[in-house]
């Protein structure tokens, strides 16, 4: 498996879906990545995530090591510059700089596209994701307590908190 420096970034598209799906499913299995019980279909993902700011990290053989995609947080015009970030890294590629490379790229591209706020909701148990976001300039803005109950996996039936992280652009919207 490639180290962070042996990685190239590319636009996430349908040709990557099988591997993206598998990485998403691995995150779900941990019980600490999402409230979802199964990954979406490609059609659902394509509909829910913006067509821009979808990126995969690929190793030298073209294998997907991780992915990031963004979705609008609200349909009201005043929120047009605010996005929710989803980021997943393959279990085999964790702790190799893949997430940082993906997230820093998303920050740059989001600012180039005129977005002023990126946000994420992360389970408090997912300390690695919180550290990753903080390393890319996100800050913890609060915790939503008992925001949802898990329906699957090792945490089925358990109410969960989420830590809200936000990154405000110093160059867009100031």
C-alpha cells in the first residue's frame, strides 16, 4: 500500500464507485463513522454529493486509498457557501497521510470555488478524524448530545453524540 507521497488525487467518478463503496462500508462496520447502515448506491451518492469537490486518492496501481466528497448543508440561498465534508480512508491506508492530503486539497479547491465554510460532524470516539480535521484548520464548535440512535452494528440501539467541526475560510467571504 502506498505511502502519502506515492499518492495521486483524481476526481471521484463512477469508475471508482466499487472501491469507494467498499471503503464506505468498512467505515460503517467500525460503528464510529456514520449513522448510515449501508453505503448509498452510486445514483444516490451522485445525487446527494456536489459534482465538484469529489476526490479520490489513488496509489500507483490505481487503487482507491480514500475519498472525500461534499454536500450542501441547506438549500436556502444564504447557506450557498457552506458545505458538509465526508471523508473516508481505507483501513489499509490509515495513518499514512492520505486523509490529510485529501482534506487539504478539498480546503484549497473549496476556496477556489468560493465556499467560505466547511463543516463535519464526527462521533467523539473517532479521535483520529477529529485530529485530521483539526490539522486542516477545522475547529471544534460544539457537541450535539444524543442527536441520533444507531440502528446497526456494534453500537445498535445506542444514542450518539456528534462533535461539530468547522473551518472558516480566511480568504472567501471575509
